[in-house]
């Protein structure tokens, strides 16, 4: 995954996300309301604080940046001229010339070498290769119209939207034309791959029209910036190299937020669903909400289990808010995607059950926060609908998630995917998902892992220096021991010259920095440790370098100590209220309160200090300053 998104974020005030956020190629961030750029009907923009779209909009996993899109002019058909009957070519005067001279010599007539020589090459000559006319977006529209998939009126409307976007691109020029050209290029690529279908046209044309409108006068956007258009509840996001694209996960997440906010916001939820339901397309024998831009090597259209399951939640919320069973019927039609194998679907069969994928185009990528959110969506829907298929899908995924969850745990922190630590936003995201699974299902492994991850946000890192002497003229490792995933900085100097000055991230355990050859003497050593939450500690000591190994005391440094690592106890969340099937209910929203515990004071030996002194915030003035 690709890496995170993961690419690929969350944004609702709903309990399901509990202050953690966004992914999909999409980023997770703090539980703060997002600043959203809103494009007005008059072509102006203003920024609003959307409390239903919490989280940092910038994704730590950047999408692959394709070359700036350019306008592709449809290739005109080649006209071939066919000679009329009776034209000079039909009379073939050159073919008759040898026959007119034949009486002058009879030998050629007996053997007829000239006649055979002239006809044989004609039979062996290879036919000219057929000219392949590239499939462009307008040509794809024409094909759909000729096959009856589009009415003449719909074809005219679609072609008009395309032509206006092309004219707008030529009129704009500069960086604005590049942004719109990126979207045009994506549609051309989809057409060439024969992936432009009638059910996809509504969202494709809406994407094209919105980009043409925005880039006419809208300001530049940061990569990952959320965008909304006046009069619509859909959430869009800017991806550098792909333009402004519909963010399915964010949109459904906002719908969840409207439900959690209470009855006053139910009309917004209904409006949002009235916009999103028509954008679903047939896929894997059911309905799916697709993504239509290039991401982490995946080509559109692709799908995400996380986004699809969040759609199940939003549809369930819409049913509970309105008592309209149509929403549950649509949710049932969205289940086949979670049964189908990639690249069509997002289900990977395992010996224990099923793993659900964040991205349909990378079946080898296992992202734990996306997996857990998919389970949450299935659980909430099946609890209300009593749908046996949803129950089977949840149970199959739950067996696999319980078995593999431990592989995403390292001392003091979580992993985004195996071998890759979470940024702090994603650690908060997966902690929130585990809290909800614990409160809803009371599954021991979910509850225990939630407590561990929640404690990781409060526990401070401890660094123990293991190397206190070295031999002159030999490279060595400056070894240390770390209690949790953190960034470690080091500065080794003497007489104003830095021999080692760097900073790197390390998982918990024993590690070290490769150090150059040093001359004999005493060197000043400063080290710092900072965990993802911002807990900071530092130490200052000296490193003794001797010619042939340092002699025994009094030159030996006192054994290093770190003091006690603080233990943080996190209470289990109370069981959540299970919605009653068939009738509208109000779910209970639970909130996690993070408290700051007093920092422990570590033991510092007399003489040379080798123990970090925990502090919070930036390094103190005069410190090492990494």
C-alpha cells in the first residue's frame, strides 16, 4: 500500500471514528474540525470550519504524481477514396501492354514468364495493417449511444460537458489549465481502457464539470485539501496530478457525523444520501462506489473495503433517521463487493476467514485500520438489518482480524502495515476503532489491544546508553536501548567539531548509530528521544576513546540506568447500546478522555549522567536541539 492513505483520513463527529481520521489514500489526523474550501455559485470561494470533517487533510502517503495532463484532441477518421467504375484505373492499360507485344516473340507466350511474374507478387503481398483509431472519451460516448446505452439527449448532454471542458482548458492556460488537463487526461485513459460505461457517466461528468468550474477562478489547493461545492453535501479532495476528485470515504463519514449530531442534522444526511446513491455503479454483482483517479499505482476505477463499509454505516444511519427501509435494501446490494476477490472486489480468502482490503488493486497490502473499520461497518449494518449475508461476512473477517491483530503491535506503538510504524494520527485512528469494537463486541483481543494502544499515547520513551567507551582508530556502533518507537538524535563532538550529528526513527529494542574512527580522548555526547506524541527526553554525558581499550576504574563509567518506565492503566470502554432492529433508535456515543499523567523522575547516577530526563515539548534552551 502502497504505503499509507493509503495512502490513503476521517472526519465525522460520529462515534465510529471517535476523533480519528481519514485514510484512503487518505490521511488521518487529529480530532479537530477540518477547514474546507467551499466553491460558491458565483465562482468565489470561502473557507468554513466543518466539524463533521475532522482530521488533517494531508495524507502521509502521497499519490504517485503522473505527468501533467494535456488535452487530447479526438483523432478524425481517415477517408479512403474508392475509384468509380469506368475510371482509368479500372481499365488497367499497363496490364495490356505486354499482351500487345506478345506476337513479336512466341517464347514468352509459351512460358508466360512476364504474366506469372507480374501476378505472383500481387498474391504474396501482405495486406496493409488496418489503421487503429484510438478510443477517446467522445468516441466512447458515441459508442454508448449507438449501442442504446445512452439516449440521444443524454449523449448530447455528455458531449456538451466534454466540449465545454476542452474549451475551458484552452482558454485558461498556465497552471489552471494543467489542473483541468489532469482530469481530462484521466477520462481519456479510462476511455482508451474501455472503462467508460453508462452507469459511471454521472460521476465522471460531475467530476469534469466541477473541475472546469473550480479552476476557472478558484485558488490553488494544497495536496489533500477537502473541497465542497455550494448546494451539495458531497465531499471532494484535491490530489496533485489528478485534480479534484470525489472522496467516497469522507462523504459517507460526513453522513455518519450528521446522524450522530442528532435530529437537527438528519435532513443533511438525507440530502447527502440522495446525492450518493445515484453515483453507485454495478460491480461484482452488486453496487459499489468507485474511485476515479490514479493512486499508488492503481488505475481507475478502483474500490476500497473501508469506503464501502462506511457506506453501509451511512445507509444504516439513514434508515434509523427516517425509518425508510429502502436504505437497508441498498446496503444489502452493496455487500457483494465484500465477497468478490480483487481486483473486482476487496475480499482475500485466508485459512481462517477473509481479509478485507483497503485497495482492490493491491491484494498483498494489509492495512489494519481499514480492516477494522470494515468490520465496524458490517457489524452495525447486520445488527440493525439482521441480514444473514452481512453476519457471515462479519464473522469471516472477525476471525482473521483477531488472529492477525498481534502482528500490528510493537512495544509502545502500532504498525500501519507489517513492518511500518503508524504516524500518530493513524495510531489514534486504529485505537478509536479498537475501542468501538471492544465496546460493541466485548472481544478480549480488541479490548486488550485498545488498552495497550491508548496507554502508548501517554507512556513516555526511555533511552538507555549502552556504549560508554570505544577503541581509537576503529569504527564502532554507539549502542542504546529504547522502550518504544521514537526518533533518537545524537551529537558527538570534540573541540568544536561534530563527528556524528544525526537523527533517525527506531522501533523499541537495542539499536545503534554507526560511528567513524576517532582519536583518543574525551568526547562530549548528547542524545535526545522524541516519541510520535511529542514526549521528549535528553541526556548529556561523555564518551571515552582509548588507544587499546579503556583501562579499568577509575576510568570506567558508572553502569547506565533508566529509572522505572511509567505504567499507564486505561479503563475499558463501557458496552455500547445495540440498535434495535427494524425500528429507529438512538445509538449511544462514547467519548475517550485523554488525561496527562505526571512525568516520572528517573534515577541519575553520580558522576557522568547516562539517563534521559523526561520533559515535554521542545528541547530546553541550550540543549542538543535535534
